[in-house]
C-alpha cells in the first residue's frame, strides 16, 4: 500500500520567514495530494490540495508543488504569522480507488513572534 | 468549504460500556464518510470507510465487531465503540467525501475525544 513520509517533524521559524514542509510518497498511482492544518484539540482543516495533472498551485501565502517523477510534494508558507502555528499533515490518495487518504507523520510548526 | 459536524465533542465512559459518535455533513450529501483514530502526537490512522446503504469497509487490524459503523443516510454516519476499554481512549475523527472528479476531496469533522476509565 501507499506510504507517505513527511519532513521535518518539527519546524520553528521567525514570524515573517518562510516555512517549507516536504513529503514523499511510494505509490506512483497516487494522484491527489491534500494538505491539512490541525490545531490543538480540533479536526484537520483542508488548506490546499493539488492533483497530479498540475505541478504547482498557490493560494495567497500558501503554495504546493508536486514532482511526480520524484514522487514528492511540498508545502510552502510565506510571510508566516503566529496563527500559522499548528500541526500540518500531507496526504496522498488514488481518487479512482475511493480517495482513501494516507497521511504523513505530521509537522509541528511554531512561528515565533 | 463544506461543513462536517461531530457529536459529542467529548465523552467519558466506564470500561465495558458502549459509546456512539455521530458524524454529519451539514450542507452537502456524502455517499462516503471515513472514520479515523488519532493518538496523542501521532498522525491520523484510517479505521474504516463508511458507504451509505452498504456495509463499511474496515482497514486491516480494525475489529469490525468492536467498532460498529452505520451510514443510514447521505448526511449521517455513526461509529459505536462497543465494550470500550481504556486502550480505546483516543481522538476519533470523521471525514466526508465531497465533490467529484477534480473537486473530489475530504472535509473533516472537529473530532470526538473519548476517555474510557
């Protein structure tokens, strides 16, 4: 089955700096890659996603890139703010196979004011 | 985005009792919902896929007789933890599948914290 590795496990950045989280996946058939933000005691919130027919997607301060050949995808957060502090999860799935998500281990991001 | 609710948000029960958790899609119909379990400081682990009108599909290692799933309508799925024990204490989160094709995605509920004494 699919295996998703996520790095780093923790990331501390100064407010205003950029944060980058990287994920690799094992199943070349995976074609959907969402990113979720989870605050303490809450459910994951979808922040951005990308599909395999696109190499890059941007939404304000958040961008995601996908390299299908290398089987890795990354989340980029620019101009970080304290409210960006949370745990971020990447995931991968095969949409035609029921869209079952396999999650990475998570990255705890701390933005220091 | 689509809204998914869960009830209750927290539950504390005695060992041996059963607990039911509800997952609702509030502003859309979901033929497929998913149930996850998350232990402290760990990632989400898929327990089962809940399909409206049919039996749930469980992941390997998840006891279907212990974690009963019912998807009775297009907006409601329930997870019942039967004969709960302290090791079942966890954060249970559901998600609902929304959209089709290029809009196909999952939205998550706020989670239910289960504590078994």
